[in-house]
C-alpha cells in the first residue's frame, strides 16, 4: 500500500507523483550528465567526503560529525536522483514515507 492508499480516486495523484519522480531523474541527468556536470559532481564527491569517513575523532558532542554526514547525504540524494533504479526510493520521498 502506498501513501496514497488503494482508493481509485488517488490513482491519479500516484501517477502524478510517479511523473514528478521521472521528471526529477531527467532533470538531474540533464544537469549533471554533461561534461561540466560530471566535473561538478566530482568536486561535490570530494567536498561531501564520499570517499572518506564523516566521523570526526574527538567530536564529543557529535555536531561536526553530524554536519559532515549531512553534506554526504546531499550527495547521496543527487546520486539517487540520477539513477532510475532508485525510482521506488524517490517515490517514497515524494510521498513523505
């Protein structure tokens, strides 16, 4: 069951949400699928610490680690928005699940 329920009246809303997700995937691919976009992604990958830990040794209250993990999460979202295999996950986000 989806966030829209099984009610046939909600089928149109579900189809609209699916289309928004497909449009989002296309928009992210158009933006980041170019040579320049790939360079930006490479820079964001480095900046968001995708290839290293976000845990900061000695971060007693966890704030810095949480901040860095938030940056990393943004990059993961961008990657998901470019990947058709993530359509179900994006639908869940679209529906607020």
